[in-house]
């Protein structure tokens, strides 16, 4: 990891989880909507709108997202492997990793 990458990760870890740990919720407004995204139900489907943290995970941690998703759906993976992969992502983005993996499990094309 480069020095710039380490500084970026330290900055992301310094973000307080007050806003970054929230889910994409229809009630999100303003900064919270920009950061966490939103979703709206249309009959039997849900329209998911990415937030900044989802975009960062999709672009900067795409391989980790794929690996986490594969481990999450695999019956042969261990909790230790899942935790190690989960911890590769800064704390403020871990919830977005889980959310995107869940979307991928439901057939949504994420990456």
C-alpha cells in the first residue's frame, strides 16, 4: 500500500460512524443521503441509489467486495476468513461492503 493509500485509509477510519454506519434508507436527506444513498420501493422491486461510500467500495475495493461476497455465500468459508476480508476495508466503509454484498446476493449487478 502506498503512503497516499495509507493516509487515505487513516482519514476514512477517522470518520465518525454516526453517519457512515447508516443504511440506504428512504428517509435519508441531505448529507446523509449523499453519503449513504437511498432506496425506494416500487411495487415488488426496490430502486437503490448509491451513496458516496458505495462508490468508494465499488471502485477502490472491488476485489475485496467480490472476495467478501464469495465468502459470504460459500458454505465452506469460515467466519475467520470472512472477518479478515471484512477488515481489509476501513471501518466507515464496512457497512457499505455488507450492503453491496447483500444486493449482489439478490441478483443486483454491482460490479
